[in-house]
C-alpha cells in the first residue's frame, strides 16, 4: 500500500486503518539517512526487538542479552579511557 499523508499543524499524521489493523497502534520512529521509518511495536518489547534484529539473539536468554550489552558497554568505556588521543 502506498499513500501520501501530510502532518497537521500539530505535527500529527494519520496512519490508515488498514495498516493499524495489521500492525497495531504503537510505532517506533527511526530517522535514517534521507528518510524516516515507522517500526511497529509489539506488546512484548523483546519479541519486537528479536523481529528487528533477526536471528542475532536466537537461543539467548534475556539475562544473556543484557550481560552481553553490559560487557560491550564496559569494553567501549575502557577503550575510550585508555586510548591515547591523536
């Protein structure tokens, strides 16, 4: 389905009923280079995240995903502090 919509004076756009019926009423707005996308949000945010990243988290528990994110953030912080400035 393709449809052109315009924002009203308050910046709101109307998502057609057919699309809302199929994908729901909650969306994440993502700004990308040269465009904006609406990503439907599921009732279960983890399920929505899994849909967004494909099989990157297959077979991992929520605890494992959280720990990996913490570890990556810690490594980034250490690297930022220990790398000499150019």
